[in-house]
């Protein structure tokens, strides 16, 4: 349900922004992929399954993102495993092959600011700055493109639209 809320708000808000155009939305089934990873010296096949994937144009630049909804039902270790899966998928080259773009971002939407802080701290430890965080309330208030996003390895709040 929250994935649908995100997508509906994403479309509604995009329609009201000049220079903004949605190019693609894939649900978790269409966005999933398999990729090769190295584990203990062996190449293994792993499944990659985000909650969604989207692309949009802002002016003349294409942006893409994976959506990860965290409802605080998983342990910190499980969330860290998910982040590592995103990192591994990105670094495997499978991302560029399947989606045809280099721009990589993961939008993590969670239930509260407290939980957001905990998840962001885990993401900060990865050293990767492409994990962006906000709350479900911000999405429901149709603020997706406003500076409501906190980025891993950064302080402050950011917008999905560059200035």
C-alpha cells in the first residue's frame, strides 16, 4: 500500500512541476534482477528485489532511483544486508545493463524520524552517499520533490530536484 502511495504522489507532484517528466515506474516484480557476486572465491547468482524503480527527467537530465520502504519490521542486520545488496548490485555492472543508466540512487522511506536516524547511521557506515531517507508522512504530504531527504554520509536536507 505504501509503495502505491509513493507512486501516486510521485505522479501527482510531477505533473505540477514545470520541467519535470516521469519516464518510467516499475513495481517490485518488474524491477527485480539477478546478478553475479563473488563469495568465498566463488561466483554465485544473487536475486535483487527493490520495492520499486523509477526514472524522471528534470529539465534535460535523467534521474533514476530504487525505492525501499522500511516499515521497521526488520532487524538492523537485515537492513544492512539490504544496503550491501544495493552496493553489490550497483558495483556488479548489472544495474547499467538492465536499466541503461549510470545514475544510481536508493530512496528509503520509513515510518518515523527516529527510525530514519537509525537507518541513516547504518547507511553512513557503508561510505556510500547514494542512500536517501525520508518518512512516510513526508510522502503522504506530497513533499517528494522538496528538501525532505537526508543523504547518507552527509548532513542537512536535500531535494530530488537540483537547484
